[in-house]
């Protein structure tokens, strides 16, 4: 039976140019990353947005919001 330690040893022996292929092969056996919806990375840019952004969007855009 293969243990995690066996796999760690194999990964340590991989040549750098084969890492992408090895990762792709292992990825099929791993569960989905976090269970979160696949939102684009840009979604988080408004985390620190003002609370009234939705109601005053035109005002904020006119002032150069995000610059």
C-alpha cells in the first residue's frame, strides 16, 4: 500500500520540467479546492467598498472611484 510519505518522496524526486504533468495527473484524485463558486479573481476588488456604493454608484464613478 502506498503511503503519503511514499508520494512525498516521489514528488521530491521529480524534475522541474515534469511538475505540471505530475500535478495534472494527481489533480484528478483530489477533491474540489474549496467548494466555493468559481468567481473570477476580480470579484474581491470591492471588499472595502463604501456601504452606499449601490445607491451612489454614479457619484463615485464621477469622482474616479478605484483610482
